[in-house]
C-alpha cells in the first residue's frame, strides 16, 4: 500500500508528518477524544448548525487507517471553512460528536486517484481535520494529476463573513482548550490594533461587524442619513423643475391666452327686470307711449317727438314741430314698436308752443300718466325721451336745474306772432333738436314737462344742419300748463290766454314791465273795461312784481301771467312817479290762434 499523502507538510521541514496515533475503538475501549472546535469559548461549537465543509480544498484527503484493535486511530483534522488563513465558521457542529461509532476511514490518496468525498457530519461521524500551515512552511503543492486546492466554503457554499483575528506576529489566536495557538502561519487578514486584545470583547453571537473584504459595514444611522439626503435632494430637484415648468407654462398662457382659441370672461345672464324708480325701469314703462313724428309741408320738413294722451289717439307735441304741415302738409307717427300711422292736427297754439294731433285706426294705445309740475323741486331726478337728430327712443337723464324760468322762443316772422312765452322748468338732461315735444318724466315715470327749447353756445352748431347741440341748458313747459292747453285744443280746437288788458312797451330797457303810451292800433294802452282798467292801471305805469315775485321785463310779465288760467286773481306791484303801490285784479281771457 502506498504511503498516505498529506495535504500540508510538517512545519519547518517540508517532510510529511504522520498523523497522531489513535487507540482502536473496540469493545471496552473508549473512543479517542476528538479535538474540540475553536469557538473562542471553552467547549463551545465552532460553527453552530453549519454543515461540514469539504476537506482539503480540493486536494486528496489524508488516509486515515481503520481503527481497530492494536492500531491507534489517527487524529481527525478540524474542518476548514475558508482559504488558508480564512475565517473559522462560528456555529458549526462539534466535529467530535461520534455517538460511539468508529471514525470512517479515508482511503489513501494516490496519484490519479481522487480524494473520497467526506461523509456529512452527524450521527457519530467525525469531521476530518486539515492541519494549518505553520510558520516558515510552504503550502504543499498538489501533485500532477491532482486538482488545484480550492478553499472550502461554510454552510453549503455560502462564505462566512468573519475572519479569525490575527495576533501581532501573524499567528492565529489562542484556542479555547489549552490556551496555546491553534495553528500558526500567515493569515490573510489585517493585524489587530496594537495595544489591546481585540477578542476581549468578542461576541460570536453578535451581528457581524465586518464584511467579507474586511471593510467596516455602514451603520443604520448612516444609511438613514443617506436616505434622508437622497429624499431631500430629490424633493428640492422636483420643486425646482416644477417651478421652472410652471413659470414657463404661466408665461405662455398669459401671453397667448391659454391653449386654443381665446375666450374672454363674461358675466352671466341676469334678470331683465329693473327697479321701478331706476332710469331703466322708467324708460321701460314710458317708451310704449312715446312716438316720433315726421312732418313735411310747403314750408319745409322736420322731426319731433310726442306722447299719447288717451286711448282715442290724441298725441301732444310742440307747435313748432307740426307747423310745417299746418297749410296742407303730412304727419307720420311712428310708435316705439315700429308701427306707423298717419296723423292730423287737432289744434295748436303759438303762444304756448303746444299742439295736439290724432291718429286713427290704431288700437292698444298706452296713455302716458301725467304728474304735477307744482310738486317739482330743484334737484329732483328726471328722464327725457325723444328722437334727437332722428334717433328714435333715445333716453337721457338729469335733474331739475331751476323752476319758473321765463323764456321766449320763436319770433322768426318778425311781427311777434310766433313768439312763445314759457314759464319753464330748466333741466340738465341732454336735449337736442328732435327732442322737442317729448316728455320729461319724474322718478315715478310721470310727465312733469314737455321738452321745448334749449340754449346753445354760439359755436355749437352742427355744420350740416345748422342746428346746435345740448350744453346742459334745456327747458320744458310745465305739465300743469300743458294739460290745460291740451284740453282746450282737444275740446275747442283753440286755447285761451289769460290777460291783464294792457299793452306793454317792449322797447323799455329799465327794470320791470312798462305800460306803453298807446296800443298797437293807436288807441289807449289800457283796454277799457278790462282787468287792468278796473285795477286803476294807467299808461306809463311800471309793474315790478307779480304775487310778490319781481319781474324785470315785459316778456317776463307775459310769462308770469300765462302761467295762470283766465279767472285767476293776481296781486301786482305798480310804480308810479317813483312810488310803489299794490293792486289786485282778476285775469281775463283772450282767444288764441
């Protein structure tokens, strides 16, 4: 039988060292004691629960002669769990546990004969030991034909993370049995720090502090810090990118109005109704009663406004609106809804500048309610409706600027026969040519005046028509006066004028109204038997006040007088020879044209 070939030569000589003899395991003979595995603690297992590692790193296992009578059993090598100098595997089962069974024989390793596979540890099967390389020895080279040594792995091929600690001189640490070195030789780990025992506080059951490469593992706190830094960095990057994208998108949307077609914001639909006393509410109720008149005749043509007085088709307007049609012209009336009808003149009065026309064959007319001009106060809100410059159904608004403004209008004929005397309501509601004859309404939508005249600036004329525009000075005939005149025109076709019965000197430039020296026909300036004659008024007297209100001209006295009805009583202040005296008279009546 060839001599057994060991995996490692003896220390320092290069010659093979025979394994120590073991007593035979037979009846009555105790089994040889197996060397205890190194665990760092006396009597503890080397690697609890770990499976046996293959012996010899791929080299043929040393032959173990059978244990029998008269032959000592060879010492079983300890199981290597790594490369020479590698870590021992803590927790491996004790190799000495044999349960009284004899150790298995290992056939001799010969040239060309592969090493037998070691039996698994357990149930009395000892773990073969492989001696470590001692100092000064060289690893035994595998003979030709033998496979190269390969480090065994712990736990069925999984490398164990620990390496045994090395002493300062490079030998393996002290074993747990005798206190001496378990094996000496080069160790493939770094030396322990000088000045202390690295195994003094070593706990084989604690979590492994070293990795396979020997580098220190990162602590849990360090990993948490890295995770936090990664999360914070990612959040910051996301915020920056989101901000940039949002800014670009916002600038684009602001510049281009969003994606697609531009759609501007708009208020939703609201109820059509308005408060009754608002301008819109007043206009909504009044417009069905307002009409536009188109007049033509031999003397010209024009446009004006009027409003419905009753269900019979009577419409009130200004005299100067219908005057072109007085001698055979035509009048066309257009309602706010667009319907048109022909109209005829019922009556007109030059002195009051009022006229009534009537339409026929029209049903469903809406009369305009009449107010009381005596109740009007300065500053009251008003609404004017008309057709300025032929723009029908035009609504404007303003306030009452003044009351009892004496104005005269007309006079184009030169004989005074076409002059109108109006004790007017002044308003700043815009009134323009075409508004004449239209209603001036109070806050309840009732007529308080008939728009008749405006005062214009000298340079405010329209270059095409020669008509001037509004500068906020408009005048309306008070409805109380218009009502009386309209009733007379409808009933008789003529309107009566209240008179004092005197002829005035219209060329007098002094303060007050002066009674002339003679009448127009050369007779007495004071009509015999008239109101003035009965009150004792004589030629040359100057009337300075009516009912306590001063008058400054003859026109103003006429306006004040016509603001009353025939039969009304007046109190006059008369100056004669530098002395004033009070007289009372009852107004007479004169027929109009």
